C-alpha cells in the first residue's frame, strides 16, 4: 500500500500572509522529487513549493485563493507502488477545501477550467462568462489574475448595460451626478503595499534631507568601463557602492529600532526597488554590499532585477534588508518627499531624475557656469533613530563618493 506524504507550507516565509496562487499539477499526476507542485503568493513575493518525494498527487487540501499558514498541509502525495500507477479514476478524486471542484483529466476536446472559489466569485460578482476570459494557468486554467485583468481592460459601457454589481453608494453617487467608476479588486501585493505604507508612517516620524549630486565622474567611469563588465553596468550599481561606503560616516543609518535598544548592523544589505508596472513595486536585496566590488554589485543587481521582473524571486532574495534605495528618477520624477521607509529599516535613499543643469563651479580661481549631469538625492530618516547631523553626514559622504569616483577604478 502506498504511503501518504504531506505537502507542507514552508515554516519560513517573507511576508505576513500567504495564499495558494495555483496548483501546477492535478490530482492523479505523477511527480518527481523537487518538481514544482504549487505556487504560493505572499504579500511580497510568489514562491513555488516543490514535491517532497517521487509519487502521485493524491489530494489537494488547500485550493486556489485559500490562506496558507506556515506549516499548513497543502495536499498529499502517494508514493511506493502508486507512484508508477496510472492516474486514479473518478472514485479517487479528492474534493478541495472551500468547495473547489477536484481537478480531473479533461475529456477529449474539453477545455479544463477547474474554477476555484475565488475565480467563481469574481466571475459571478462581475457577471462575466468564463468563456470570455483567457486562462493563462496550467492547461488553460483561469486564475484570479486572469479575471482581474479582464475586468481592468474591458471597455466601460453605460452602467445600465454593463450589468456589473454596484453597491447602493454608487447608485446614490450616480443620482447626484457624481461619476461612478469601475471596481477593480485589489490583489494581495497591492493590499500588502497599502498596509506596509500605512504602518510605516504611523510608527516612524519621517524627515527628508535633500542634496544634489554631480554624476560627471560616474558617467565618465561607466562610459569607459561598461563594455568590460559581464553584467550591465547601471547607475544603480554605483548608488549601492556609494551607500555602503556612506554607512561608515553614519552607522546608525544601517539600523533597526527596538523599543529597548537600537540594533546597528555590520552587514549592509541593500534593497533596490523594482517597478512591476500595475502590479506595484518589489524590493529584492543585494546582501553584504559592503564587501562587493562594483563588478560584483552589478552582477548581483542584474540577477535579482531580472528575476524580480520574471516573478522568479525566492523568499531569501527578499529577506534581511537593512537599507533601501528608491531610484524613482527612472520614471521621470525630479524629487519625491518623503519616500516611505521600508519598515523595520531606519532610512531610505531616493534618487531623482538625472538631467543636465547649469551649475557654478570655480575654474582657475574664478567662478564659471558649467553644464553638468545632476540629480537630487534624498535621505528620508526615522527621526526616532537618526538626527539631522547624522543624516547630513551620510548624504555628504554619499555624494562625495559619487563625485570623486576614481577613473582608474577597475571595479
């Protein structure tokens, strides 16, 4: 008789909550050890849970959209003789928690949808025919992201014709001539961002200092060296290196507030914000930045950035950050203040848009107007932790590192 093996939710997770995003196998499928079985979505990152052994997926206990606590049983595998057996017949199918229809092998020509409770509710609430939604899940299965995308991008006809469910407040607003818009459900990432931002401004008094930085030195070095680097040499790599160096001038910037003490870190683990379009922002971490060369920094930064955009980050990539950089200038903003601190960190660096400006410099003992590549840089601090003189010392060193970058540095 085959032995049952539990498929467990990892005990450690990055984020405060996890939900089942998608099962990558259906009941009756044979799987190999370490093959991805189920995809989970925390409020910070999507992760895959691998099969703990060779076997056959015998039961799914938490379906798409269900909450998954650390250590929870997601499903079970059968191993032994059953691992080499054919997929079970209808009598072996397992009902999924919360009423999700059990997965089954589709009949010839049948499109397998396997609608989860969350997907069914979204379709019902918005009066959408499942046939109108293109499924991007395994075997064409419709996920809740598919339904949300359909809701977001469909045309907005007159309310009386579109048939979507509208609450009483919306009817009252319409009666008063107040515009009524579409209701787009929040995904887990957006809910997490909202909660995280609200928590940060509640617990930490935010103060922002603004400096200007001349990028002439790093621009010249980058133009000279970038062809020799294995990974793309972006300005962000210079920012990480300069930030790690600036920690020596004001170590408390690299710290965490506790009610009874301040925890100051030796390791400088720098998170770098990566925009995911309408999906929000994710912050993978470059660990031990203080020990990296410029070339190593560029390689690690390129690695985590590419995997962030591909949805391939692991919890370890998000864990342990002690400081964060927001390069908001890449999207066009000159200055952002305050940039919300990524709790429980004590500060966050902002980099504004790089643009050519006329500046006054002393040349041969006389003032001269020069055109230089300039950007505003900000340090937003938790004023419980850091005072003005520490903030300014940190920014002074950060700017000095950028502006005096040695042109013979091999990286």
